[in-house]
C-alpha cells in the first residue's frame, strides 16, 4: 500500500469545468438568437470605484461577451442616493431586454443593501439573493427561481467530478448569506447530512474531521490544516485571502481557507485557489442569466 506521503489528491480544475459550462451556454445562446432573434441580457450595476469590485465587474462583462450575452453597464457614483439607486433598479426591472440584474456588493455605507436587493424583481434576481429565492431554497418541495452563484458552483464542481452527495456527511465552514448559509441549504436539498461550523463552534477541528465533503467559506487564510481532513474527503475551498509574499511583483499571493499543500496529501479531491471555485461563480451567473432569459423568450 502507498504510504501517506505518496498520496496525491485529485485536483478539481474549476477553470476547465467552467469553460465547458461556458461553451454549453454559448451554444444555447446561439440557439435562442437563431430561433427567436433575441439574446439574454444582464445588467451589471456598480456603485463607486472599489478596485476589487471594478475587477470583478470587468471579468463578468468579458464573460458575457464570450458567450453572446448582452451586458448593460450601469456605473453609478459613490455618493448616489438610495432613492436614485432603487429607481435605477426599477427601471431595469421594467426593461424587457434585461433578464438578469446584478448589483455588485458591497454597497457604500449610506445605502441599505437589504432594501436594494429586495427591490430587484425575483424573475431577474440572477444573484439568487432575493429573500423569496433564499426562502424557497430553505423549504422542502419549493424551487427558487435562481440559486446563488457560488453555492451553485460548488455543487456543480462536486457533480461534474463524480462526487455523490446523497447520504454523505458535509461540513460547511462559515455561515455568510452569500455562501455558507445557502450552500448548507443546497447540500441538505441534495440529501447530505449537514453541519455548519462558525466562529462560535467549539472544537471545529473534530467536527471537520468527520466530513466526507468540506465546503470552506470562512475567509480565514489556510485555517483548515491537513490533519483536520478525513482521508479521501472532497474539499471545496471558497476562500480567497491575500497573504504577503515578497517574491511576487504584487507583494502578495492568493490562498484559500484550506492549506492546499497539506490537503493534497490527505484529501480525495481538492480545489485550488485561484482556479477552483472562482471561475465557477462567473459561469453560474451566466447560466442563471440564460435560464432567466429562456423563461421569458422561449415561452
């Protein structure tokens, strides 16, 4: 038998899987365009000029162009009033060429995020954050119109890597509204036995060690060590943390919530950072936009 040190986890290539999905989407968009003369439209609303938000948004716009989705760019100043922002959302709700509306978070402090997100039409909520969509996700036998992109991407990585969820023990690390909470609901819907570990959990290590599937979304650089991972477990690392690295031109490098080097020696599957969950989030946004458009165009 190979010794522990020889073990190498299968690396789940999120970039390649996302590209496959984008190719599938491009094909469907072409079909809609030929058959109905219409293509999906995504409105991307960005407030202010945060560097990270700007780069996320330009990535989303590029991805739209690649698959033939029309992207409408709405750039609003940092000091835009909440009333004006909501008026812009209402205008997009009423625009028949827009099938998805994305408001890039975080919003400036003077704007109530919850209020703005709940004004997005549930039919166009491609981020899946509308309370009605999250509420339906939480209930048995109800189907939300859209699933949040990152959690949806996590489950897609598992299913496209041939990892079954049914009856497995899944541990989600982190309970944010954007990832931890919805991904735990999705895993429940997929018949996993789910535990959520968070900042008040006692002895997180022993809970995580039980998991067949780990979804790490705590925002703590390399928090999950190799010794915390059950041999053969599937590890999906949602974390993106910048840590100092003087050998890089930028002065930093990105790492996940999992110690990747250590995890590779124990886990059955592991996603890298970058190149794991990140590209999937954008692919799922495109997929949600396509689905929203199909509901309207292909009646």
